[in-house]
C-alpha cells in the first residue's frame, strides 16, 4: 500500500513537471532586476522583430582571444542577440566568427581585406605585461547583417579619443540595441521614404556629399534636384537638405521652401554665412567675405540668426603646413588651426548621445531669437570653453599658426553652432504680396505650420567629404575620417541621427538615450591592495570551510559523547 502511494506521488510529480514545461513553452516572461533595465528591449525593437517576414542572419566578428573589455562587449552582444531571437523567433539567426581562425597569414589577410571592403572598421588591442612588454592585435568589433542577399556592416565600437577605453566600451554597449535594430529596420524596410538634396544655388555637388548620400541610402531614397520656383515640387519628400549654398536664393524658391515647412516638411540647413577660399589660403592668405544668400529673413522668422563671423577655438583640428624653406622640396607638417574647431556634442539629446567630436571648417556662430517663444531651441553642437569670434570681412593668413594661442584671448565659451528648432513656425511670407513673383496666385497658402522641426547648422563643410581624382574617376573619401590626423570623427553619425530624428523615428532614437552606469575599479587601489584581495579571494573561503568543519565535528562529538 505504501509502495503504491509512493509510485502515485512520483507519477503525479512527473506529470505536474511535464505540464508546467508544456505550458511554459507557450508563455514567456523575464524579470529584469537591474536598476538601469539594461536587459529590457524597447517596444519599438520588439515590434520590428515581431514583424520580420524573412530570415535576418547576423555574422559577429568579435570572437577569439580578446581582452577583458572586449570580452564584456562580446558577452553583452550575445545577450542582446539572444533577446532579439525571443521576439523574432526563427526569423533571426546569428553566428560568432573568429577572423583569426585560419593560421595561414595570406588567407587571414584576405579575410581582413574582405571585411574592410564590406565596411567593417578594424581596431587595435594593445596588451601589456608586467615586464614592460606589449603585444598588438587587430580586431573587427562589428557585425554584418544579411537579409535576402543584401549585406550591411555595423561598426559597434564607439571610439572617442577624449574618453578612456572603459568608457568607450561602455558607450558601445549602451548603443548595441540601437545600432543593431536600426540596421535591421533599414535593411528590411520595403517602403523607403524619400529625401532630397536641393540644387541650383551653388550647393555641394553629388561627389562632395557622396559619402553621406551613400549612408542615407541605407534608410531613404535619396534624390537631387532644383526647385525652380515651382510650388509643391518638393512636397513628396520627407526631408530636404540644403548643403552649403553659395548663391542667392530667389524669392520664389524661398516661398516654395517656406510653404514646404508650413505643411510639415523637414529641412536641414548647412549654411556658411562667411565665404573662405581654400585655394587662396594655400598660397598664404585669403579674405573671408560675407556670403549674401538671401535666406537670412527665413531663418530669422523661424527662430535663429547665423552671424557673419568666424569662430576660432583652441580645441581644433590640424591643417598641413609647408615648413620647408624657399627653394627646397615641400615638407608638410600638421599644425593646429583654430579656424577648424572640434565641436562637442551634449549627451542629453538622442541625436548627439555618445558621438565623437565633430570636425568643422570656418564655422559661424549663431543666435536663437528669444521673441520666437512658440519655438523650442535645443543646442546640439557648440564650441569649447576657449573660443574667440572674428568678424568678417577679415584677412586670414597661415602665419597665424606660428602664434601661440593665449587663453585670455579666447574668452567665449560654448558658442552655438547647431540648433534643433521644434514647434509651430510662422511663415516668412505672412502679410506679403505674393503676386510680385506668382502673378497667377498661389492656392492653399499657410501662414503657420503644423507642429514641425528643423536643424540649422552654421557650417556647410560639416557635411562635405573630401574627394580624390584617380585614373578611374572621382573617388569619394569617408566623411568622418580625417586623412591628416588618422582620426574618426562623428560627422556621419550626427547627420544620420538628425535625419532619422526629424523624419519621425523618435521612438527608435530614444534608444540612444539609454544610459548604463559605468562602475569602474580604482586602478591605483588595485595595484596597492592586490595581494590583500588575492588572499581574501583565495585563502578566506578555504579558511571558512575549515572553521565550519572543525566546529561541526566539535559540536557533533559533544552531542553524541553524552
């Protein structure tokens, strides 16, 4: 009887366990106990993954022998992809690949070159030992996402030279969900929105914005064209980009842009209010002249004014200068050039969070108009705390490089260079006679916009990439890479983020605002108290077990001795 009861209990227990396992296969829940919710995906991410209609395959090239920071990044990347698989189910697969797996140097170099051509950027790991030696290794901290035969590369490492390696790794981990889901969304999106570069006013040509155009093409259909004073000609575009115009806008073109904004169209203005000839500067000096573009009234009405001046900044990029004596071969040496400020981006806004410094050339300062109270103004880029304003027209000479900058001369701090405007804009053509340039009249004129936003940047070169003439044609060089300093800047990320934000991807952009608390160890204490903590971690557990054993035996003997 007793045996039958035990058998019945066993069968019942096994049945309950199997029933729970069966029910749990249909139900899924996970509790994130971290204070910063680092293991919780956003609703936007979940919806994108749930709506996948074909397999997305992710090849991760962060495997093999890695140092501790990159091991941490690898672990977080694996956990993020595991979370993705929960919602994408069978439509997401991933694989970790060690590019160093092949021992043949030639084959390995071919793999490296192939990854580089696909868009993955290499990074160096420098490991030191106690004897003062060090070793260096190249890794590819990124992934390649494949969807229906289309491949896109995603570089995951944020490499800001102003931050420590631990901070850069932490910023990279914070951005994992955004970087991955943003690329998955773009590659699986069958209906691409349209944006356009405006032509007809001396704007940068297709080669000078070739790199950013290629990047934007991952998200949008990118067109180019002239307005020609035709109302409604740009209404089909989600956003337009005005990249460094050098000639005046006609009143008719201004009206078309104005009404485009009134109807909810987004505009990114990259404007130089002062014109500087680089060709003349190479010869030693040039005159910086005010650029008459005839759009000042538009921008003023929308809430911003670009000043006809130039910013000098101690925090600046380098420019090659010929240091050879007359008659000798040229010897170009990079030197700090205060007219090329390196701008800092506030971490508080999703457009600029975790960005590297932004490189610029001959930047103007701008002011926001306090009278436009219905417009919210967010400064996205600004100069350093040691800046100086030079009013145009002014003579600029390379001889200025020889002067050591004095901090007491650079008394301006945080001069605005890029401003995001949000709100209801008032038309610059309100109460004006439109019949002067539209004799036949304009239907559906709007004097105030719906809720809208735009970006105004007082530097046209922030979006311009260098080009190189080769026997095979014009080569477009990367926008974010500086060939003199060999440094990667944040220009591309800034522009892509701004376009995504303006075109309605606020939910996705909020992922860039996630912040994981960085808990770094004190390296000085580690060195000073190394032996102490080694003893605590190794000897103390053994000592506790020995004390427990001795105490247990003593108590047992006392108990049973009686």
